[in-house]
């Protein structure tokens, strides 16, 4: 952790400041990015989690497309559902993207488009808190793909949390960077190896998603216990990390 930061709001000895628990309780009620489906004071490990991973035609969600979607659902650290969906992108896969994930245009022949797969995706994501490794990448792709379906499908009821633009996703990469300071690499494969977590079919969506979920729960002992504090501190740490990265780029 950074000097002076603490995930529970305590002195370095572990003792609370007088009244700090009440102040934390009030503060987490005002945290941006919380999903209204769950109270800020609820233990986040009690919330069903959907870990999401995409393979894509590139890195720009405005012009590139999803070609594979992995969704692995967890409840209290246990896998409850694991889905891998091939998605037809309607555009060719560039060679540089194919070299990463190995998915070919021929493999996607006959696969549903995103809008065709959307009803099943909505079912998988409903009632789950979204999570992804380097979450902003997957979040932006999901929201961009969903925006392109406007007018093509009728959705009844509330959107799943992952499709609400205001909801912040849980990002184990942010926590790995804070907790595993002595590790040279915080890439998913390296963090999974650090915890002895198998990563089957790296750079395929379902394998990466399942490993991400197990990494999250391996880190959980050094993370805040309640949902609101998790989101509050993740936002703070993410901002620190981005500032550090920008300073590194300038150097």
C-alpha cells in the first residue's frame, strides 16, 4: 500500500480513530459508481459477481468489435456459471489481433452478431456486479457494442449493472498493483501464477475471465470488506496509478 493509505480507515496499529467508523459509513453512501442494487455497506463478497473478458478486433471500441465474450459468474468465491460466446464482428479480423488470440474469420462464420447474442448476455449479467481485469477496456467495449444495438432490440425491465454507464466495475488489476508491490509484472498470467491459479487458454475470453475471478478472491483479504469502500478506494488508487503512469511517460 502507499504510505499513509489504509483499506480500513485505521491507525497503522489497526485501531480506529474515534468516530471514524461513523464517518466512513457516511462517506461510502456518497461514493460515485455504486450500483443501486446493493447497499454501500454490504460485504462485496456476498454480491454475485460476473467476470467479463473480451477478445476483439483491436483496441478502439469506436471502430473495433468484440469477437469473443467470456462471462464467468461467481458467488462467494465459487464459480456458478461459465460461458464462452463467439461473436461475429461484421468486419474482418486484422492480422495483429489474430496473432494475439488466434481466432480466425473462418471460425466466426455462423456465429451470432452482438445484437443476436444480446438476450443471452443480458440473462448472464442480470443481478451480478461486473468485474474485469483492466476493467475500463472491457467496460468501454461492452457499452460501445450495446450502444450500436439501439433500436434493434426491445429490452424490458432494468438493465444489468454491467450495461449501466454510471456503474463502476471491480478491477483486480488496480488491487494487484497496490497489493503486490514487489512483483515485477502485474499481467494477469503473472499474477495468476503468483497465486498458483491455473490460466487455461490465455488470451481466450472464458479462461481469462475465470482466472480473473480467482485472482480477485485471492486478493480479497487485503481489500476492503464492504462494497462502498471497495469502490471508493479503487477509484482513488486508480487515479494514483494513472498519475504515476503519466509521470513515467513524461520521463
